[in-house]
C-alpha cells in the first residue's frame, strides 16, 4: 500500500519471501526503487531482508501495533499465567479460573492507551488494584507507555532512551521473577532497535490502514 493515499498497489498470494519478492521486482521493473524513502513493515524478518536487498536506500521502520501485539501476547500473557499460578497455591480451582479472567482483563487495561476499554471509574480502580496486588504485572505496567513513547519521540536520542527504559524494566523482571518471557522480548527489541527507534522520524505512518484493507479484502473473497 502507498501509505499517503491508501491506494493498494500490489496483492500477494501468501506471506512467504518467495511470494513477496515479486512485488519488489515489479517496483524495480517500473524504475521506482529510487523514489521510495521509507517502508513500514510488521515484525516478519523476511520483509526486512527483502527491503534491504531490493531497496537499500530506503529506511525500514517497524509498526507500533505489532510491537504492542508481541508485548501483549509474549510478555503479558505469560505474566498472567505466572500470577495465576501464584494465586492457585492458596485458593480453590474455581476461584483461580475467575481470577485468571480478571488478570487477563487487567493486562488489556495495561495495553489500552487511554483506558477506553473501561467505561466506569470503578472498573478502572478495580483493575489498578489487581495490578498493584501482582508485583510482576505492576513492574511490567509502565512498559506499554514507554513503547508508545518511542513512536512519539521528538528525535532518535529520545526514542533510544525510552527503548533503554523498556530494556531496563524487562531486565528487572527477569532477575526478580526468573521470567524468561521478559528476556526473550528484550532480545527481540534489541535485535530490531534501529528500525524501532527510526520510527519516530516518520510519525503518522503505520500498517493499521493496510491491516484494515486486508481485513476488508478477506471478507470479500
């Protein structure tokens, strides 16, 4: 997709490197490679390598949505399971199932940028109390805002400092709770640090518009 207009310029059958590379060959055949300044992609490693191979002058940035998605699925989901296991040591299984549901909702609260999932102040207070009662979730809570702050930073130095803050909190969680999901997520961010930090230079660009278009296409097929 051409992100400035939302115009779909190519559709691939599949997500493999072999399928997607035809799009880049098409760009080169049209003589467009020199005009492309930036490419925003998700965390698929193959896309990054394709851009670097076919469009070496273009800046690659990662989309905030997909980084937050990894944080939710890879870190917060594991944290919920860890907190539920601790709770289960002193409570009946029926109570544990209900508490796990509340922990999951608390993790959604952590991910919500404006707490829009919560319509009532009482609900917000309730989930804040659950987070405070679970030290691991409480330690991880600031990470969501720090991650969003990277994409909102005024410059690369500020973005890099915020990424360092995320890495520091993940280190603390790993050391204090022997929480391998934190270390795995930190290594993923470190490996992709350049593309994450550079995103602050291209505010307003992301793959959300493309994701919506893809969902629409799938419904019509």
